[in-house]
C-alpha cells in the first residue's frame, strides 16, 4: 500500500477539540517551505504527521524520475498506516505551500490510539474506503487499457475519470493524458497508413511491362523508414521501343516528403509523355517544380530513356547517387551527377549523357539509404561494400540481385534502426533469341 493510501482525512470532529489541542501541545512542530521534503521514499516509517496547515504532494520515485500521485490539503493525518504496519515509506512527500505539521512518533501514535479508539476506527474505515476506491479505479484502468489494445476505446471511458478518488487524482489525470495521446497517435497512424497506400499507388507494377518481358528484366523495391517515405522509383513505356525509368530521393521524411514525391512523379510522367527527349523532359519538370516552391523542397533524381532495340540509354543525373553498370566480368562503371537536384533553380537544367546497355549487363539504380545504412557502431555500409554485393550477385535474376542488396544492408545493420528510406531498381537486357 503506498503512502497515498495512508492519508486519512483526520478532521477535528473525530477528536474532541480539547483532546486534539492537548495532543498537539506535546508534539514536535515542523515547518516546511514550498519544495521541502517531509519524508523520502524508502525511509523507515518511524512517525506519522498531522498536517494542520498547508498542502503537500506525494511522489513515487522511479527509475524514470518522480511520478506525482496525490495532492493532500490540511487538515490531514499522513503516514499513519506505514507506522502501524511497520512498512518503509513507499512515497516521497514534499510541501506545495508553506506548511505546518506535527510529528507523531510510533509510540505516541499507539498511545493516542489506545486513548482514542475512534481514531483507530477512523483509520481502518478510511483505509477500507481507499482500498475500495483503488479497486474500482484499477478495474476501470484495466478495462481502458484492454480497450486501447483492442482499438475499441470508447471516449466515454475518459468521462469516468473526471471525478476520481482524491488519492488517485494525479494518476487519473496522467492516465487521461496517456489515453488521449494514444488516441491522437492512433488517428495519426491511420492517416499515415492511408498516405502509405496512396504512395504505394504511385509506384508502378512490373506487370505493366509484360509486353517486353522477353527482352528486358526489371525489378524495383522500396522500404520506407517510416509509414511513408521520400524515395520513389518509376518506369513506363513512352512508345513500343522506348522505356523511361526514374529513381529519386526527396529531401526530408514523412508526409511532407511523400506529398512532394507524388508531385515529382506526376510532373515527371506528364513531362515525359509531352516532351520529345530527355533534356526537354527534365527542363520542363524542373521549371514546374521550381515554380512557387515556397517550402524550398527539392529532389535528387536519375531519369533515363532506354531504346529497347539498340540499348542506348540517354539520362540526366540530377544530383543523385551515381548508378552502377555491372558487366558480366564483374567490373563496374558509375554514372555521376550531370547537374543539380530538381526544384532548386528553374534555369539550371542538367546535362544529358548516354551509354549503351549491352546484353547481359546489369544497370542498378539506388538511393543513399542503401550505401549510408548504419550499424550499431554508427558505421556506414559504404559504396565499396555495395559494389561488392552487386558483383557477387551479377549472374542472378535482377529480382534476386535487389533482394541480395537489401539482405546485405540488413546483415550490415545487425538490427540497428533504419534511418533512411531504402530503394533499389535493377534492369538487364535479355539476349536476342
């Protein structure tokens, strides 16, 4: 039983006024200034106290700091149960206001009890009422926690916490805040879940490439660090002979980044279908994204168009991680940035470059969440380990190559929390039959 339950509301009416004054005259008087400690949790309960004037607060000392349990106004008898039951102090008591108290030692309390049986009866009755209040409160809180766990929480439960027993007022207020925060976070989680579904709808499905599966392997995956992320990838046919591919990373995380991601993907797709080449597509997309960009968000992006007949790939690397071309021999080649990220400056269009994707070569695009993945020692995976994983899996189907990359990240992280979105896209031209 905590000291919160040891505070009987001893009113002068329970002892004759003369008897009370006689008792007080023989007791040691204590004055406490606001903030001063009366008893410390864990100490021996060698005395009770009669709080004649002022207000005190009761705190449970935990590993995580002090937890307020109750606020006790005068007049009150405090700490008597610990004395009678010979229990150590189970809570700390501090003065809230300037307070006057009288110390009642164990022998003195027992003597008062012998001379005034009504006092003992009062303490027993008060303890019974407190136990009844605690039992009812625990039942209510248990039901409330179960409802929270089952997502069946009825806000009317909070109304039942409006008038708790005085000894549980602080705890009740804390529980109300706790429950309200859980409900708020749950609403936010539901909103994030909806945002995640919307974001996933922007990611293309490889089924759309069924018509060219005999000439091209393509696989992409994204693992956001939160419910929604700022990474994206995209691929779509411009005409029967040309495939557009893109990958990007929005500055920031969460809903704001996911919203900007949706804008970037939409603008890129629209520009790609309406413009004649890679340079014009990126120029138009960059102009649109830079216009009225009050939030100053930007995106690194790699955009390319692959000629499926010739293997020639034209691309712009807008400040993004350099993709890698992996040759059947295991050698690699990277494709560094040709310009600035999108949405920074309307008049800074990245340069266009090109290369030929030969049969059996593997082209791998990724975001910095891959190479900058960290382990518990705050070490990054790094580009060298990434390239090693690529070269070691180069003979596998591209879906397995992407899977091996994610496994390499997980193995390196060794359970450390993911700190950034992880995205990877790999393609390989199939040899002509």
